[in-house]
C-alpha cells in the first residue's frame, strides 16, 4: 500500500472518529448549573474543547486504522467475502 493511500484512508478514519466521539462527555449549561444566554439552544455544550475531541478522535482512528491495515495485510475479510449477489442465485429445477 502506498503511503498516500495510508494517509487518505487514515484521514477518512479520523474524520469518521471525530464525528463518533463528538457527543461523548458533553454537558449542557443546565447540567453545569450556568445561566443560559438568550436564544441559546437547550442542547448547546457548556464548554467545547476541540483539543479533547482531537485527542479522542486520534485514539479511535488509530485503533480503527490498525484493524483495517491488519485486515489488508492478512486478508481476513476480502471483497469476495462481502459479495452478496450470489446469495439469491436462481437455480433451475
């Protein structure tokens, strides 16, 4: 696998991981006991920490990419394993 492919696939895993970890650990102003600003959504986070999200996304993406790369090297699951077109094959009687 080329290094450019590794970077592209890892980047995809990182973005996916960022969206996955985004809602975890979020507390609203109501849960924190702070007063809300007029017009603020009830679900708005009291504190947003991009560094914390980036760290968590990096850890999750490393695990996911590691599993992907191990599968790529060892060939545990191949494209032919995912081919479902032959499941509904019509056989003559």
